[in-house]
C-alpha cells in the first residue's frame, strides 16, 4: 500500500529540486523531514509541505501508521517554462527561461 502527493507548477528549476530529492529518497519520514528542515536549499520548503501532505494522505486515506512510513519514491519532472525577454544592447533581446517543476512523492509503510 502506498500514498502519494503531487505538487505541480512549482516555480523552481527541476534540477535544483532533484538535488534535494536525492537526499531524502528511501529514508524514514522523520529523518526526511529533519533533512528538509536543516538543508539550506530553496526547494526544501515546498518539499516539506509535500511530505506532510503525503503523510496525511497515508494516515487519513489508507489508515497507515505514520511512525512506520518511509519515502519510497520521489521524482521531479519539468513543468511549463515561462518565457521572458531581457533587453540587451543595440536593440537586441535575449530570452530568459523561468522553469517550473512537477514533483511526485510516494510514501510506503515499512514491513
């Protein structure tokens, strides 16, 4: 049995989120939350909220024991990219890509 939570169109690059997801993959929920609270990365705040949501889904929807949960899967994909223009010299324009992420976090109960 597994519980999952998804977060879509987060305004942070998928590459930056992936670094933090590698830290919490296959860890117990308490340890993963401690890692997220003590890591100085911008992706940690939305990931902590997502982890709390996945734990709440496991408890309320699937009647799992919160103390035995661990992060079984977590992955990130690219969301829509916001295209912006920055003015450059001689009337030129350069494109700025503001990337977004779609994050999926799955928790399972340890046997």
